[in-house]
């Protein structure tokens, strides 16, 4: 039986922090270079839809992050500053 990504994400638990562990280094890069050359790939390859384009900048919903680091690997300009959440916060894996 094949599960959709939404069903798989439902098996996770998050312990949310009020402090973001993700930051966009330079909004201008997303606006000018990434928007014209790459069509903002972070908005498409993140499995948890953490990144969205709001018309002027990338909005980061860090609370949805599943800590896969695909954003760090996929950003063509290395414009995402991603750190592990502080101790005790982040993902709690329920099903191995």
C-alpha cells in the first residue's frame, strides 16, 4: 500500500519552538536571481511546504519543518540558513 506524503507527515509529532531554526540569508537573492533563473525551487521541493512565495519574499513556516535538509541541499545560492532546532524541540518520529 502506497501512502501519500500527507499521510506520512501525519505520523510525525512536532514540538514547536517559538524561535525559528530557519532563516533566509538575503531576501534580495530570492527576489532577483532565484526568482528569474530558478523559479524559487525551495517552494516546490520541500516535502512539508515550509517555503512559500508571498509576492515580495519567501515566507518560512518553520513550524512545519520535518528536518530533512532538502532545502539546504537544493537552494542554488545557499541562501537558506538552516540549523537543528534547539534541544527538546523539533520532530518526534513515531514510526521508525
